[in-house]
């Protein structure tokens, strides 16, 4: 506690022991399932976090923006999948990364993107590895595993000597909206089966598909088997968050990050405690609003990380102000938490909240000792 | 258009002509109302923007975090109000800024904060200017203008030679939730009258209150008169946003910032256009969801900044993906906007969206020429 007092609030805390436990859990799962892990770095955006994940079964990473690719390459990671469909304006950046030695695999899900990629790769005299992005759950992007477009795309990519078809990739994003562990398990099977079927169709017409890349934190944790998949991608599991707690995949004690805030005032008659943790710190993510337990903009813990007995949530946010009250909006003795009290807010969505900060104050033990600061790489260019 | 093609998406654009028009509008209003302007820099966080606002009637600024104070001081601005209640952990930083020559005024709304401030100022042998924060609309912080606490606080602050009471400050944040211009006008009067009454009460007992600081963009634009107020604070007016459009205080053409995104894919049967502008770029602000026209996560314009005839909004967001569809979710020819098409998304909330970026690509004219890059100061320390 004493050490947290040396920080200016709001500050992002990362509990290293919880991180390591979360990392070990997924490492055990991938061993058990017999797949490689390709951690998604979009949540942590930190080499210090990702170094704790990489090992002989997790040699490459998944990135969401090219700035992450630059950063992790500079930190010694070479093998990466850029898992967002290519915008043509980024093609020069992509080919320049590949020429610098990044083993950067891209994804395509349209003939237009495939042709633009082949043209850019040809012009730059590089060879770009590519995966066909699949849609297994009507979530967002991708081609249907059973569609004619899958094979058209495969042939189009195989035609160009400047691209190298490596297989297929999918992400069952709808697993985030499952209402039960059984539903997640079914979604995991749908993700696996769709990707494996698509790879088989490609191979059946003589196209190469050695890579079958699938994954999300929920489907990885509850899949019964992943036969045919070669690698799984997951990222949020490193930190977890209230949304994952609401999905039933972890407990409150497994959430590794929190935002340290200070009490700056009170409105006793309204039962409000005002803090300096606004949306600039927490983000405006309201993911848990669609779950059975709505956590507002975050669950309030004491400086040791324990939820307060009054069951407090962050009820509303302005840019640099947070208003805390009881979940049920009952009157409480707000003066029990005087001006200057340090509180820790558990976030709805780890990716969104962590993205509001330049880095992590790494804490260990109880009372927490601040042992390090791990910077993040935010932004796009 | 050609010049925008040189940017990697997502990118934050700032139309300099619209900015200058917005700045002139508020400058005219403050002249007409006979008050000084103290622009709030929490929206723009850029000296290049704020230099266009400062003049002989707007010599100081309002900041929301101490990092803004540091940055603007380094850029030559000395006079500033830090308009967020003090967290005790920030007191050493505050006194160090004052010792370096920042004319930094702070706000307090509790005896606890007043005492902690006086102790820190005394220990540091500095003199800290302070305003008492008022609550005129049950929005967030502050003491009621008619409360006994106002005078208690005044006497407490006057007692310490290390603090210097300058007056009162309030912000009618509830003006953002008004349903009509008349309601905003009433709120403006409530803000003015409450602050003036509080200053009078302080003066009546012999306490100094030369400063009566009020303001928000809506109340400033629609106040009938501001007699007794010495300065107004407003920030979002520099850029405007869809929330301000929904409030009726400006038009779509007055929104100065937009996020440039690329089309990266389609789901033709669902009527979806996929872009690379996710919540990491747009923020998750859903402010317009409570207004009569819900703009989703943003209104879609072409690369010239004109809303598209199909009335498209950003319907959902993932971290680096945005899904665009018609507002009424009707089928449309999504292939009309092929992969690589550049679109500009007008944001719900300028402060939140701008906060996701390191700076502004400044554009002028039609087709837009990119004439500059203006960096932002984000974060806290």
C-alpha cells in the first residue's frame, strides 16, 4: 500500500503473479490440446508481458496494427500474423516490414484485396505469406468455409508468385456473446470444424494449407478438442477482465490489471464518491451491460485489490472524473472513503482500458510492491 | 483526395477552416457577452490549436490533467486553472509546477481537500491560488452556492497564508442533457446566477472572490447574459461533434475532426462494409444513443467530408474493425464502396475520439490538402 502512494493517479497496475497464473493456465491448455499458441499482442502491447508467454510452443505472435509489428520486431520477435484485413494504403508499409526481415503473414477475404496484395508484392519483389480469413459465426469478416469464394481466392493467390498461400485463419468472435460454457464449447467446435473443413477443401484442389489458425480466449479455454488446428490465437486471457468473469471463464481474482484512482470528493446525500478515474483512464467500454451482472464502468476494489463490502461500481464517467456508488444505488456512508483514499477499479474490457495508458506499473504481493514499469506500444504509425 | 491517400488509416483529420470558424464564433460570443474566455484544452490538447484561440481576451487556459499543464507551460502558456478536484498524491506535482512559474489555480470542494492543500503549500513554502468549486446542477462535484459549507470553506482557505482564495468556479455539465435550446438557456442562467450568488456570499463576509468562472460549450453559446461572471470556460466548441449537433448547437458542417478509415471488406448479404476504424480509433463513446438521432459510433462521410447518400453509420466496433451499415439496416449495394475506399467518420464525442490519437493531420480545402501535423499531449505523467 505504501508503495502505491508514490504513484500519481490514475495509473494502470498489473499484478505480475496473476499474469503468470493466467499465462500458465493457457500454456497448460494448449499442451493438453496439442496445438501451438500464437498469442495476440493487441491486449498487452508490451514485450515484457509477451516474453512471459513465448516459449518453444509459442514462437510467433498475432498483431492488430503495423506499429505493433514494428515494435515487436525491434524487440526480437520475427514471426507474426497481422490478423486484420489489409487496407491498400498500408501495403507499402507491409512490404517494407517484410523486406526488413519480419516474417509477416497477412490475411485476405476478398478477390479485391488478394489482387491488390499480389500487385504490391510483385512490384516490391517480395514474397508475402497469406492466410484466407474465414467466417465461422457471422461475426465480422471472412469467407464462408463452404463457399465457392474460398476456392476462387485460393486459386487467385496461388497464381501470383509474389504471394504464398499458407492456409486459413478464423476467429469465433461471437464466443464473447455466448450465454453458457456449453454454448462456448459448441462455438469452439464450430470454429475448429469450419477452419479444418476449409483447409481440407483447399488441399483437395491441390492448394497449400499447412496452417489452420483459430482461436479466442473463450473457445481456447473450453474447446473439447482441436484436431486439425495447427495454432490458436488468444490475447485477453493474459489479463482477463469483468467481461470474461461474466462469461464464466475466470474469477474476479484472475483479473490482472486494475486502474488505481484517488477519491477526490463526495456527494453524501446522493451516495456518490468522486474519483479522478474518468473515461480517459477507464475507457467508455460498457461490455458487461449485456451480461447478467452489469458492472457499470468497473468494479471498485480497495488498494489491495479486494472488492469493497458495499459492492461499489463506477456508475458514470466524465473525462477525468468517475462517480462511484453502490450497485443498487442505496445510501451509504461515503465518508468511510475519505479524500485521498486509493481504490483499484477492475475494468470491463482489458484491451480498451489498457489502451488508455502508456504502460503498466507492475505490482507484486500484498501489500503491493511496485517492482517495474512496462511500456506499451499504442497507436498506428 | 489524392493527399489523403498518402496517410495510413486510421488517421485523425482536423479541418483547419472549420476550426477557425468555430473559434471565431465563440470569440464573437464572448465579446458580445463581455466576458473573458479561458479555453479548456482537454479536447484539443494541442498548442497549435490553442494558439488560434488565445488573444487579448483569452490569455489563460483550463487544463484537466497536470501533464497538460506541463506541456502548455513549456509552450509558453503560464495562466491556467486545473479544473479537477485535487488528489492528494498530486500535491507534490502541483507545488512543483507553481515553483517553476506556472500560475496554476486549483479547485477544492471539501474541507478535507482544503486542509491537505494548505498543508502541502505551507510545507513547500509556495502560495497556491484556489477557487471553490460549486455545484449548480447536481452534475458531479462542488458545493451548493447557498450552503453553509461554502462559507466554511472560504474561511478555511482564507486562514492559511499558503493559499490564496480567488473566487468560485462551476461547470453546468447537465447542459449536455438538455432537450431544447430553451432548456440550455435556462441552464446557462442557473450556472451564472449560482456562481454570482456564491461569490456575493463570500464577499459579504469579507472573503475575496474576484473570479467568477463558469461555462460549458452549450451554456456559453446560448446564455442571454453573463452579468457578474468574469470568465467562461469551454473546449469542445473548437471541434464540435455529433453530440453537439444533436443538442442543436451546431450543424454537421461545423464538426472539425473526423477519422479517416479504409474499407477493408464487405459482407454483402448483411449489408455490411468493414473498415479499419475500430474502437481503438473512434472510442466506445455512445453519447448520441440518448439523443433523438442515434448516430451509432459515428456518421459516415466520403473522403471530402460529405455524408453519404445512403445515410451510413458505424453500427459496431471491435478493436481494429468497424462495421458500417445503413442507419435503418436496409440492404444496400455495399460494393459501391470497394476495398480501399477512404471514408471519414464524424465522432460522437470529439474529446474521446481525439484522445485515441497522437495528433492531427491538418487538412485544408476541397479536395483536402494535408498541410501539417499537430501533436497532442495525452496521458497523465
